């Protein structure tokens, strides 16, 4: 029995190493706990790094704003914080952790929105129990210079603000960086319509959703069923004739992935009728889809559409990595990983 347990632990460790093999463990590189600038009210100009906050109040983060001199206040407020980040992290995956925010938030880095959770009035719903973890696109960071975080918050009742949890910037060194990153904002729409896979479909009226990230935290508090993601991206002309691997992270529960109108991968079997869909832990699987050379249009815009069915609980593309890696680099990386194991 003892031998069986030891073997099982070794197998589990090997699986964990495989499933997390795209990135080294994360570490905190900027501690953001402490004093922040703070102002009640709402003004979209406050997202700009150029806005002067010299006359703003100072509060401690994390802590409810009621405990920082604003008892009984419900409504909108903004937080601001400057930070610097070393250039040694240019090739790392950067993640901003803001703990738990009561109730709704939008987050900006140097004036550019990087994520949100919950929904502001007039269609309000709270995300007070969702941990705030947002990917920071490295192109937004001015390394070795001053950067600005701005957080817009709406509180409906009781405690408000960045109330508790770990607050800081984490870095995960990526030994296999993307050739094309697909993390960030995508278009999203609940429902199901096969015409949505076509590259020519007009998705201008769709919601914006951060990928990776569950759709419950961003566009619909308790939605189960079908949903579609769409995104356009350009491939450099130098990619002509090369083969790539498409990573779509982890999806809850079933998926079909279309590239320029062609089905290039799926996990599980999805029916057009929800009562026929059966799930069996597909949400645990990393989506790794191998493309043919002709699947990508080099030097042109490409359209990816992801059809998802969620049977219950969290839904959508909830965890990375999400991007494209050239096949030769991908295979070489995993061969080297296997030797290490």
C-alpha cells in the first residue's frame, strides 16, 4: 500500500509539472499594500496617468473605505497608485492582484483598461466574492519608469472598496513565450448561432470580455449554457509556410474552436441541443490544438471564434495560456521538459 501511495504521488507530481509547464511559479515583484490615493465620486478622466491627484485623500489598502474615514459611504470611488517595475521582467507574464473588491471594479494601467468584475449601474450586479487577478499586457508597462494603476469601484451597501486579500504585482517567467499572444479583451455573446463562426460576421455590438477569466465575473452573474468568443489578430508575413500550435487554456466545459471559419479543434462533444450535452471533467483539460500551415493567413487579419457550452458553475475560457507558438519551438520545449522530468 505504501508503494502504491508513493507511485501515485510521483504520478500526480509529474502531471502537475506537465499542466503548469508553460510557466515557472509566480513571485511577487511589487508589493502594493499600503498607502493609496483615494477620492469619492466618479470621473472617467481619473483613469489617466496624467491626472493630478495631489489633493486626493490617502487610505490604506487593503481595507474598507468605511475604516479609512468614510463611514456610511455607498457609491463610486477611485483609487490610484504609482509603481515602478524592473526591465528584467519584460519577458515575464505579469499579473495584478487586488484581492477582493466590494462590489464592482474596473482597472486601468497607464490609462488603459485591463479588466473588470461585476457590473456597474444601471445593470448592477456584485462580484464582491470574486478574487481580482488581472493579466497586465507587457506593452503597457514602462519598465524602470513610473506607471500608474487606477481602480474605479462601485459599492452598493455596507463595506466598500479594496477590502482584503493580497495586493501586488506577480511575475511568472515564461520559458516558452508566445509568438502571438491572444490574452486580453475578446468579443463575447451568450447564446448559440453557427453564423457567428464566420470571419465576415459583424460582432460590433458584442460584450467585451477579458480572456482568460470566467464569464460569470464579467458579463453574466449566473449564466449557464452556450456562449461564443471572437477575436481578430494579424499574423506577420514571415509566418508563411510555418506551422503553429494554438493554446486556448482551460475551458469550462465543452468547446469548438474555429479559425477563419474552419474547425481546428474541440474538447468533448457538443450538440446543438443542451440536453444532449454530456460533460466529463473537460474543464480540467488544457486546450492544445495543432494547426496546419494553411490555417493561418500570413500578412493578413485572422479570425478566431470559440463556441463554449457550460453545464453549471463557472463558465468560459477561465485559465491560460492563450496564444500561438510555432510548432518547432513548442515541440523542442516539451522534449527538453521531458528530459528534465
